[in-house]
C-alpha cells in the first residue's frame, strides 16, 4: 500500500457554525453545535433553539 502526501483534511474546526440554544429545564442560554447538543449546566437534553 502506498500513500502520497499528508493526511486528509477532514475539517477546519474554526469554520464550524454554532447555534444559540436555551435549556427548557434550567433556562441556561448557551451556544452549541451538533445534532443533539446537551446543556452544559444541567446536562439536560431538553433544549430548544433560541
């Protein structure tokens, strides 16, 4: 097996977009990313887009 060049460029972390969320359990407002963000304060999965 032969490889040429460096490793593949998977993604640029600085270019990922974040969204604003609000926890429906504790009311914490935070920025998150991904399909299923979790509240950083209470670890609840019950959040909504703010």
